[in-house]
């Protein structure tokens, strides 16, 4: 039976598990990170891990939720909703999101390995993620829905519009496959402009 931990010990060990989880999940991924790897920095037995988290997936989800407010601030509050110009809003959102993916190894891992997000949602509580008030996906979906209803975006299923936006985020992960990798920055700039302009309804 796992030992009892004082509130101070629980807080300290939780922080250590979050730290090791962030580093290991970003570098190795969910499947290749073992419980032994996760608990080693905390100096606890594998069985004691479950005092703190129900599963590796629950730890992964907690890491996502803890940084989600910052991500929402960067891509929604300081980008998407800073202008009433729909085209410019999309352009700002895409650039801000690509910057997050460039600077946040865990989010970049999720983008390049969507099966890990699927695994997290299968084993952890998906309602906790979907209902999280700072989930930037919810804010993006609301923006797209409002844009379609207001005639600001080209008529299309909301999921298709979001899919086009998500497709831009795949370019950095495939930069080495471009015909001219040396022109990556120019290619990215052009793609962002084309997508932002193409998704925006033209006014007569």
C-alpha cells in the first residue's frame, strides 16, 4: 500500500511529477515514457504514482490544462480577438499559434503526434478538457461559428474551416519536404496570407 504523504510532500512531489512529465512527454512521447521514468526524479515507488494521478494520460492532461490559459492568451486574447477585421484576425491567430508551436515542445509534440491526444482523451476525462474555460479550441470554434453566421467567412461546414486553419499548422513539421526548403519563411508567409484571405468572405 502506498505511503501517506503530508500536504507539503504531496505538493512537492506533484510538482516533480509535472516537471518530469513535461520533459519526458515532449522528448519521448506518451507511449515511450514509463512510470519508472516519471517517478525517478520524485524518489517515489511506481505504486505511489497513483496517489497523485490516475494514469500517465491524466498527468499529460494536467500539463495541458496548466499551460492552456497562457496559450489562449497568446493565440486568442492577444491575436484572434484584437481586431474586427476577420482576415487580419485569422492572420494574427495563425502567426501566434505557429509561434506557440515553435516555442512550446509539448504542444508541438501534440501537433506532430495526434495519436497521443487521442490516447489522452480515451483514458482521461475528455469533458474536463472540452469544458475548460481557457481552451483555445473552444474560442476558435466560437469565432468560426460567429463568422459563418455573420457572413464574414466563406460558406462551408465549420469543421472544414477549422480544418483549413489546422492544415497551416502542419507546414512547420514538414518544412524539410518542401521543394525549396530555403524559402520556408516566404512560403509560410504566403500560405498564411492565402488562407486568411481565402477563408474571408468578399464584400460586394
